[in-house]
């Protein structure tokens, strides 16, 4: 019997070979905002390692939308061509490709994390945007509040990036609405102090993020799935709640979103320790709740490290996909290893054929010698 973790999963016309995804993990390794050899090697190894879905890291839709000067971007023909080469590499390893569309909002204009996310001098003409003028952290750049013209421009940028992603061969796009970045900052009362139609009541705070989602869905092919990553709760000072996430998930589903990627926190910079115990699978209850109350497919993250742990999450219906981050960095073959951990030598049939036949043969030879 095939483990639940290795059952195929379909979203619209996309069928994933299994339920293992690679989380979008920013590497801050694109000085020209271009996907290069680094990204092809880094992400291609996860495809060969057996993951069903490889998520490309947060990719900015405008130059101002980058967290750092080393983020990926998708607003030019050169970036589109570089992305197409990356997609070809991941597809060659047998995995589907997801791309996370991003605008950093008030978290833009910082150094990479190994330099503490410290604010850096802005380039000429660069503007940090947010819902209001409060910075993401003490000493951070004070954002310029978005006006209607800015919002229209950014909606166009998201739409254009989605079209470029489609031409590059991406299988699924995910709109980043989590971790204190632009769209999350509109959602959360901790960062949105506006008094116009984009602030205050929940439906007002949803107005601009939902307009982005609707524009991307209209530009993104009907047969391809659309996902959104959300912070299910802010985790500090109450802020955004799980009940609001349920309401948002219903609105996203109605707007044509096929998958909710459930994370949490990230409102502050540097990221404060959340008021959530960081235990294995600590984010899973968010995905489980939305999956059951909204009847929408979910992807879960959060200290999921062991094959049996991931198998139980999927088998028990707590989430449809399990996204692995840090553990993939430790072991890019995590999905392949999970297949053999759960299925024994039969699991080698799920490895890339040039690997699996040899390793299975080695196992048989060792068994005979034993």
C-alpha cells in the first residue's frame, strides 16, 4: 500500500507526484534579481531528491518590492528568461514548480539576514511602501502610505509578473500574504492604521490584497492552480486572528485560490519570537482548521522533520501537502529518504531511475551477503 505522503495530488490540471513540497526559502543570492546557476543547483537538487513541488523563493514584482538588493525579481525580459531556465532544470528532476510572488512593503530596503536585516541606504528613487507611515522596526525606513495610484500600479505589477511566470513555464504561483510583507501588513491591525476604505473593519483591510488576488487569477491561466501563503495568526499582541484567517480563506476560495499555505507570525523585523510554542508541527493546526472549516486544500509547514510525522499529517487529513524547509537544506534527498523509510526497499522505485535501480541492487546484494 502506497503511503499517503506519496499519493499524487491534483490541483486543477496540475498533478503532483507526491505530497512533499519544498518551502520557498529566500537565499539572498541574486544581486541582479536574476535566477542564476546558484538557483538552478540549489533548487534542482530538491527535484532530484524526490519532492513533488519545488517552490521558488519570494520573487519581487517591482524593484522597490525587494527586501534586499539580492532578492529575485520578475519585472523584466531578462528575469523571465532566467526563470525559464530555472524551471527547465527543476522540471528535468521530475518536480512541479511553484513561484512565490512578493512585495516586501515596509520590510524593503534592508541588508541580508546575516547582516541582521539592518536598514540600508535607499537607492536613488527607491521608495518603501506600506499601509501607513509606521516602520516595520525601530530605526527602520518610514514607509510612504500607498495611495490609489500606487495600488493600481502594484496590481498591474502582480498581474504582469504572473503572465511572465506563465510564459516561463511555472506550474503554480503563490501570492505572499504573510510574514509582515506588503499584503499581510494591510490585513493586520498591528500594521494597518488607515482610516480610509483600506483600513479599520476587516473587509476594508482585505480590499487591496483581494484586488491583487483577483488580478492575478484573471491573468493566470484557468487550468493552472493559484495559492496564497498567509500568516494564520500574528502571534504577537493578538493582531490578526485565526477567525480572520477563516474569513480570508473563504474570500480567497471564492476568488479562485486553490491552495492555502499556512504559516504564522513575521509581523516584526527582526522577527520576534512568537507566542507559539515552537514544537514539531506547531503550524499544522492552522492548516487543519482551515482545511476542515473552509473546505479548501492546505499546505502546512513548521518543524516537520521526520517521514512518519509527515505521513501522519497527510494520512490523518490535517493538510494536503507538507512543506519542508530547513530539513531539505540538511538533506536535499529528504523525499527520497522518506520513501524508503516508509516503504523499505520498494521505496527505491520512487527515486530517479538512475539512482534507484542501483541502490535497490546494492540493498539486495547486502541482504544476500547477510
